C-alpha cells in the first residue's frame, strides 16, 4: 500500500472516529438465507469458484528458494506447486500419469524430483516424467507424453495463484483488479512463512467470509476477549473489482489522536489492521506483526461445513524482536484460533442451523456492513446471478 494511500486512509479513519461515522453503503441490502444452504447453488459454487477460478494459495515465501515444493489438497483438487531450478513458480495436477495416484503427499519441503509411492515413477519439478521403474518390463512410454498436467499459475507481487483445473492462463488484472500498487508496496515476499493451522466449522464457507467483513459485532460478540483491541464501528472500504480492502483502527490510533494530531507522522502499520478480500475465498489481514492469511473452503462436500486454513507470515521487522522477547509462534496461532473458534464460529454454527430450519427467508446487510454487501454481490457476479440492490433507507 503506497504511503500516500496510507495517509489518505489514516485521515479517513480519523474523520470517522471524530464524527462517529463509518463506511456507508447508502442503504441496507437483503440477501437470501438459502445462499448458505441450497445444495444446487453449492454445486455451482464448487465448480465455478473452486475448479475454474484462479485461487490465491498463499505468499511467495511458501516456496522460499529454487527446488522447493508445496503439495496442497485444500481446494478439493490435488495441486503440486514448485519453484523450479530457475526459480519459476509452477503448478501441476498432483496425479500420477501411470495409474492416477497422488505423487506427493501434502506438505512443504525442498526437493526437485518426486517419486510416486505406488510403483515409483519419478517426475522432475518441471513436471516431466524422468524415470519409469523397471522400464524394460513395463514397456516403452516415452512417446506417450506422460508429464504431469501443468495448471495455469502466476506469481503476482508476492502472491501465488493457481487455477485448479487446466484452462486459460491466469490474468493479472482479473486476479488483482487494481491491487497491484498495494501489493507492490507491502513487500509481501519478504514475510517468512511461520506456521499454519486448520479450523473447521459447521457453517457455510461464505458465512465464514462474512464473519471477517465487518466490525459492527466486535464490541458485542467479542466484548470479553478481543473487543477492546480495535475501535468498533469505524472502518474504511475500497473495492478493487471483485476484491476489497477494509482498514480498521486499533487503540494505539486513539492514543496518537490525543498525543500527536498529525496523521502524516503516525506509523500506519502500528495503528491499523488492513484486511483484504481476494475473490473468491481469501481474507488477508496485515498488521504490525505480519500477515494472517485465511483460505476458506467448503468441507465434506457440504454447504453446511467449512474449513479455514490459517497461515501466518511474520513481518521481518518484528521477527527478531518477537524471538528476543521469547514470544511463541504457537501462542500467536492459538490466540487467533481461540477467538474465532470460541466466538465467531460458534455464532456462525447457530446461524447455519437457523438457515437450515428455514425460519426466515432473508438476512439484512447494513449500510455499515458494506463489505458484506460487496462479498455477496461478487459471488453472485461469479455465478452470473442478478446483483442485489441497496434499499432506500
Ligand atoms: S500410479 Fe504412480 S507409479 Fe503407478
Ligand atoms: Fe469476529
């Protein structure tokens, strides 16, 4: 995020806090509750969002140097991502061309050759089949073109994108929609991967995304826990095609408002949390500790279950300080887990049950829940559904 844009956002937040205002969609919007339960809609979403669309998988530091790999099944498709010998990011369907088993088990590491655990065919990290076990007995397959199927992939300003099935190349503008300046200025590739955790919930995957899109609930649902950390009911919103960026202020922001009334001197990252939605299923949150990266998927082939994969990449500027002070990476991950698992996702599971009981047909997205209005319409656009409109109140 450029310095000039940071200052503009600081001033906007300052104004919101001073006047008791927040982002304003201009009207409320009603959305069907069946969006969280409809099995037909779910099948369309699975095909459109988790097969055909490019997905942001993580940051470049997942593959920190040449000849590293990351095998991931979270999208529902087995994907092998590599940084090849030349340092290029590439992705392949992780399916052996012999009899179709998984070639590489899920995980990360350094390796340039992959041997299938079934009959030991070996592939290079260019996807080429480089050895067939007992080839004289098996027979000659050299003319059959049995490389791993390469998937469209792109590394964009420190983010890794893959289309889970073969198709058109990945289009940068289609993925980022104007976020290039922001991403270029965050130095995303310099944030080392620290750890990841899986948080499953009995709630629709879009309901999970909604839970990160507004802070209207912060001082209510989280009043006993993290509610005081952020100033509730003051946020900014900027949209970038189907993506968006929202910024909220923490308590240090309030302190500086009193002590130093010049936003151009405030350290942006120390006083804010910047939250991106990367269509269709990623929430990326940037603060002074680093980047919390959330990939949100349907689980168990069901509209009622979801999996959040939380990855934490530390800010290189605080890494040493973090370690010197004996702060534990595990504790940081645990803190995040507890706040969502014990509060947001409990609330979400109740909403999911009520949606399944079909007591009411609609939910209402407020003027101050403009990000949620954007999520809902972005997903509708992706399926060619009619856009929801704001009302007049
Ligand atoms: S299925 Fe991979 S070597 Fe046979
Ligand atoms: Fe929350």
